[in-house]
């Protein structure tokens, strides 16, 4: 029973589905006129965002508040890290205040894992670490697909998912690959060779059924879901593509393209969106797009994660008490 959420790679299929189903049930709480339940009254959650965020940060704060936890938000230039304090010292300081959960976003891959080892009394949630994993994004993507396909009498299994764009730098892609690997789905990775090396097919062997496509026509043909990634210019420390115009020319996801090769496909995007660069505005704002639902479900899934971790802590401390 994990008492942290560090990555989808560390979950079993049963644990993944428990988060998805619980997240799905929490959607209803946010539809009430009074959107607050007493579930985590008396619990303290610190949201520590050392890297920019709108969706993840706001939804963790809303999720904690809707569960009646006390939430505080720290990050950026507003902490003593700007005076040179190390991440370890900052989090040791915060742990001395006895939070129940620390939600961490950091540019360093593995930062949440390091904290989980260093701060054993606190549950750590990875809210995105460098180019490594973004587990709650994959969970909210799965809840969105679960909700969509349930309405069509289908399940989350037996799907063909295309992920398009800058896969190499994408923590969203990695977490989704692991999630769909657990679900037994086929994942098409689509993009130019520098972003989608052929080696990805073997890199995920045993973890996911991954196929690499450098042609968008071939990669998107007949898929059920197209997950369009943001071009992550801030993580490009060398020139991966000749120009954005060149990328757009070959890998732009448009309504016209989908109507021809994957007419029934739904479209996901984690945001923020570079409109007109990776995806057409008319598609992202149109009926095939589940982007707004992804944001709504982000709150529900984060409520499920916070609830699960507090429940696990209580179970573990009862077991220790019994010994
Ligand atoms: N999807 C996502 O992580 O968005 P933010 O960077 O705005 O949190």
C-alpha cells in the first residue's frame, strides 16, 4: 500500500483503477452547490511549487479545500530558496510543522523521490518532476477517458491512444504510457525522430505496447484518442527541430486531418496550449475536445489522491499501534 504518489510506474493496475474510479466518484462533489465535505478536517497539506503551474497548483489547492484540509501554497520567489536554501532544508523546515502531505512540483527529475526517502513522516505527491513523471495528470486523463467511454458503453481497456509531439521532454507522455501499459492499451508515439526515437519501442518493453510513428498520417489512423502535447520550449537546451514552423507543417493536429483518418477520436491536451503550433484552435474548442473536462476532473482526481493518502496514513499508524 503506497503512502506516496511518486509515479504511475510504481502502481499496479488495481491501484491505478482505484484512483480512477475514486476520482470519477469525486466529480459529483464539485457539482454540488456546497462543494465541501469534512473528510480531511484537521489535516494539513503543503503545496510546494518550485516550477510554474496554473492547472495543477490551483486544482490541488481547491481539492484540499473541498475536503476541508488546511492547505498552504508556497513556491517560486516567495520562499527562502531564493536566498540559497536547499530543497532538502526547505522541506525539512516544512516537515517540522507536521504537514500530512506535501505536494511537490520541481524541475529536477526525481526530486519527489528524494524527498520521500528524506522525509519519512510525510506523504509526498509528485505534481510533475522535470521530464520524468506527472502522475496526477495521467490519472485525470484516465478519469476523463473513463467518463467519456463509459457513456459509450465502453471501458478504459481495448483503446488505441496516439500521443503526438515532444515525447522526449514530456512527463505527461511518460506517465500516460505507463498508465495505458497497465490497462493493456496500444500507444502510438508520434513526432519527429529527435522527439520520438525509434528506441522508445524497446525502452517500454514489458511495461507498455508502444509503437513509434514519424508520419502523423500513419500514427493517428484509426485511433480512439489523440493526446496532443505542448511544445516544451523551456526544456530544449539544444536545437531539436529546425523551426517551430517546420514542426507545425508536419505534425499539426487539425480537424480536417482527424475527420479523414480518425473521425471518432477524442482529443486531450494537458495545457497550457500553444494554439496554432501543435493543434488547431477550432479542434481544441470543438466537440471532439475533452480539454475542459480534463481540467474539471483534475480537481476530482486530486481529491481522490489526497483522500487515499490520508486514509493510508491512518491505516499504517493503526498497524504500528497494534504491534
Ligand atoms: N497540465 C499541467 O501540468 O498544467 P500546469 O503546468 O498549468 O499545472
